[in-house]
């Protein structure tokens, strides 16, 4: 019997070993991306809260204040989360997820808490960020 790639694949598929291994591989990729997205989201949340505290300090013109110190501490914590995000996904995917989450949240916080306007340019930017996230996070 001649051993070819096709016959080997057929034999493996019939035995079930190939599909089990493939399922484990796909599950591993999904879990890695899930961890990556989780840490990207956590990084974004820490930066968002840090930015909000720094904005409060900036509006009060007080660089040496509790809000400023809190913002700096949240930035430091976000660096640790970013490390774990990049361990579990590609830099481009992590950056797009982080950027999109941060952009949307900070636009909303700026509008709600600080009465900053959201114009057509900002809305278009958010829409493009969402499209970029969808394109970059897909698997090939």
C-alpha cells in the first residue's frame, strides 16, 4: 500500500486522532485569544479610569493631587495587564482591541462627565475603530 498525504489524512480522520488533536489546537487558540482580549479589556479599563482621574486633576489644575496619583497608579497597573495581553495575542490584535475600547469609552466619558461634544468626525472615527477591530481580530 502506497502511503500518501491523502491516505494518511484519511486514516487519521477515520481513527479520530486527527480531529481530537485539531479540536484541542483550535480550543487552545480560542482560549489564548480569549485571555488576550480579557487582558486588553482590563488594560483599557484601567487606562480609562486613570485618564478620567487625570482629567479631573487637570481641570482643577492640580498636578500633585489624589486624582493625579490615582491615575498614575492605574497606568502602572495597566502596563502589567498589557504585558499579559501581548503574551496571548499578536501586538496588532491587542493594540486594535485596546485602542477601540479606549476610544469608545473615553468619547462617552468626555461627553457625559465633561460635556465635551461628539461631532461627526468623532462618530466617524469610532465607527472606523469598530470596523478595524472586526477586521483585525478575525482568524485566517
